[in-house]
C-alpha cells in the first residue's frame, strides 16, 4: 500500500511536499511526475515486486498514461495473462502496471475488472483527462478539492492542505454530524471544500468539468434459503478470500481479538501456511474491556506466535498523534487501540489480515438487536414508556464496567427515544435535540437548524433494493458507519505505522454473497451472526463462536473520572473552537455530571476533546 497525491498544474516543489507529508504511508520510496497540466506524487510501501520496477508514478510503453496507485489487486495475475493475450507488454510483476494496461484495454470501465482494495489516479495525456477511482467497498480513502478549475487529490487531507490557496475552514454541517455520529459522513469532511470520493465511484476531470460515475452498488436479495448450501458457499468463498490476501513478498500476520471474525481468519490462515502465524492482541488493566483469554485460546489452538499489547491510560501524545493521522476529529474509542496494535505489529510484519466487515455483513452489532427489540418495546403504551420506564431507568446511575445489564438498559432507552428515522443507528448516535438546544452556541444552531440528524441514514434505508428491515439497516450501515468510521480508522491507523491491513470479509464477491442471504439467517430471533456461527462451527470452539461481542475499545468513561479529569477540564474550558461552537455553562454541567457518576457523558466529552486536539493541530500549530 502507498500514499498518492496530485493536481492539475505543474509544481515540483508542491508535489514533493505533498508526498513527503504522507511518507508514513510509503517509507520505501518517493516518486513524482510533473508535466504541463499535471503533477503526480507517490510514496511506496513495497509489498509485491520489491524491485525498482515497481516505482511509481508508472507509465505505459508510450508514456502517454501515468498512474499513482494505492492498494492491492488480488486478481492481477489473471488480468495480466488476459492482457498479454491481447498484445500488452509488461516490464514489471506489479499489480500497478496491470491497471495501466487495463485502462488502455477497457478505458474507464477497467475498474469493474479489478478485485481488491484500491484508490488510484490516472493522467491520460492524449485525452488531457484525470481518471480517479475508489474500490467498491471504500477500503482505501481518496480525497479531492475542486474549485475555480483547481483540482487537487490525495490519500490524506493533510497533503491537500499544503496548497496555501486552499482555505482551512470548518464545515458547520460536518461539525453537526460529527457530534452525533462521532465521524463525518461522506462525501463531506470537516474541511469546507474538501470531499471524499465515494466507494464504488469514479471521477473524470476533463475540460474543467468533473463527472462522477457509480460503477458498483450492493444489491440485497433473499435468493438462497438452504442453510447447508449457504454455509458451504460462505466457507469456500471466505477461504478463497483469505488465500488471495496471503499474496505478499514481505512478512505477514493477523490481528486476533478472540472474537468469531478474527478467529475464523486466523483459523483459515493456519490451513494455508507452513510457518506459525504471527498474531497480535490488545488489552487493558480493566478486565471488562480486555479479551486476552479468548485470543490466547485461539493462539494455542492454531499454534500462532502471539503478542499482547497493554494500553496505557496516560498516552495523551498517542491520542494527539491519532487525531493527526485521522485528518478529522473521530471519537471512535477503538482508534487509539488500533494505532497501538499496528505500531506493535509493524515490528514483526508489513501486512496484517483483520476481521473488519463481519459485524456489518451478518448483523453482529447490538444495535441490530436493539432495533428489533424496539419494535416490541413500542407495543407498550407511550405513557408507560415515557413516564414510568424511562424515568426509572434514567434514575439508575451508569456502571463503570463496559456493558452490563444496567448500562445496556440505559443505552437502549436513550436510543429508543430518538426519531425512528434513525432506524438501528439510533443506538450509534450520541446527541439529541434537547441537548443540542442547550449545548450548541446560537451561531452554530443558526447554521445547522435545517439539518435532520438521520436524513443520511434514512436516504440509504429507503434506497435499498430489498424491502426488508434488516437488509435496509445493513445497507445503511455498510454505506455509512463501516466506510467512514471503521475502514477509515483502520486505514489511517495502520498506514500511520506503514502497515498494510487486508480485510477478507470485504472481498466484494463475499459481500455480494452475504447480501443474498435472508435476514432471518443473520439475525435469527435475537441471535446475531447466526449463519456465520453455523458456518464456523467446524473450525472454532463453541465458547468462541457464541460469546458476547466485545471489540477493541477504551475505558474512557472511567479515565475521564480519574486519570484524565483535570486534563479534560483544562482542555475544554480553554478551547477556542469549543467556545465558538458550544455553550460553556452547559459543557461544564456535562463534565460535572460525568465526574459525579450520575451520567455517562463520555461520548460527548471525548468527542469535544478530539475536536480540540484536531483544531490545535490543523488550525493553530500550522
């Protein structure tokens, strides 16, 4: 994997600077191409064909087509054979060169032939056009800026911002969505004017005009009903996906939490390699947040070479570093653990396989269960829900452990009270209209009063191809949270450490298979991931398959009451950006409630701390 950047004029110094600021994405080599109307930059992390022949930007035989590419194409050998039969001549063994010749052969339609994760930009000097593409799922990021015929793109926003003519300005709508979702939904970013290319989308810039094209969209159906046939297809296709992702000329390992997703990946890998797999896990002193015992069990079962990382609660510098690499404030509690996990893994390997995607494809999150439960809960008369149940539950103080019955009940009631248009994402949303009226400053409220918190979710929900509640919720999940939170976090935290992460569950063939499985085989009653659990019953122990989901996280709610309390007060009461957008009196009320333990306001407070770190790094310390 690598970092790419470029723009539509010639400037050698700027393209060098843009590539240098993302050197962590590719420490092995820097390359550039500058000509009339084009500058391309590349930072290389060598994975396949480690020779100089893999240097980018790469061109065709006639030097009329240049490419900068980030990602991996897993079917590149088959494509190369097909292209050679059509007369194309290759000088390297890279997947990058395959894309160049695929573009020559099939034009912009070449993206439909690629199987993998990718973000690339092609400059076609004959047609005087830029062609950019992002993979179907959105595993690899790609940002761009286009205004007054100035076009700039990069793998990371910080690279685009090196153009001094691009004004650094906060987008109020993005701020609004960030505070609710804890990330910024695409296509916007927190920087006004800088956007994300959407998953499964291409961009063509020609004659000063941009044309977007959606080349792939996930279609849901319920065409397969036989559980045995489904399980056989799932196992075979996931095994194929894992095998494809073992393609590497550098050391390779896997993340292992001890949950079903990562354990299945490690189990399948163990059937295909001769050497012990290097596996990596993360944990905390608070055992309710750690999964060490399960990861150790899987490590022993499959004979892996296992490493454990303990997270230190005083790592303020790591929090700030994570925000810098994320480019935008993102208060996802697993970002720092993933950063530390990647940092440790990089000492031993250059590529890691990971289990992202399993929860989205097979309804593994608690919020899918909450949404289904809510349908039954709403049969209780509204007056009883509002005046009895809600009041009683709200009077119970939150508990310090990660989940537990009380915390689950409080979170369920909190989400149920949000507008139903939020569907299952009500339980992944951390704001509400009443609080917004008290917390947001008057200017901020004026700029965002027209916004609907769940408009984005509802749009995806309504546009799903299958009229089924769970399918629609999954479609919204895959197109929002998975792309802009989960995958963005994994890309940025891994590439910050020059580590490539591959995600077998998100091979688009496997994703398409999952979308053809009926919802009642994913969420069967209140059993999440039913069909995946059945599929892996011959590979994994029962206690691993059926244990409750935990996931990488941080005990932030406890740290904010203890180790980080004074730091939090200082940061949030002396922040320029927070004073501009939020009410100081109500903010202090939130902090006091949290410190006393009467409320769990950790999501709001942690979001504000991340916002302050981000603002300091990108607006003050520039």
